[in-house]
C-alpha cells in the first residue's frame, strides 16, 4: 500500500505540459550534455517553467545516477543524476520521474536540469 499522498493538478495547483518551440541545449563544464528540438515545458503552479528533455537527446554517458530521491505528490517518485564534469556544483543536478503519475505521464523518459547547477540551459527559438 502506498502511504504517500497522490494529488491531482487542478485550479489550486495547475500543471501544464506543452512542447517547447525551438532548440534546447544544456551545457556543463563546457560540454553539451543535451541538445533537442523535442523538449517539453512543464509549468507548475507559481514555480518557474522547467524544460524536460527527452532521454534520447541527453548524453547519458556523462551522467551518473545517484542514490538521492525525492517525492512530489503531483508527479511521483523522482530520481537524480550528477554530472561529474561539472564537479561539486553539478551533484544531483539532473532529475527524472521514471514512472510519473498519469496527470504528467508526458514527462516519462525525460530529464530536467537545475539551471543553477549547470553552465547554461538555452532555448533558441525557430525563426
């Protein structure tokens, strides 16, 4: 039995997931870790929007899974990765909901980066 609360996004805590227009890249230690035109923008309540990048467009060889985990009642269990080339700053800098709840199932197989723990996350719009 799951003792953790499960909440559904709604008027009190909205979550929307939309395709990001353009190219999204993530750079750490001067290395391009992610590069995609298939990112999703997750907007949740009053938090800043987050770019979720498909796993297939992330250089997973540069990531190292950690034991750190967290839980979001709207999204589910969250796993984390560090980026060794980014040193201490990039510890647990990437997260993923590998089995997200139904309301946010679109982010399955996607990763997100903490902007303050990487060199940059750029969104270049298509013209």
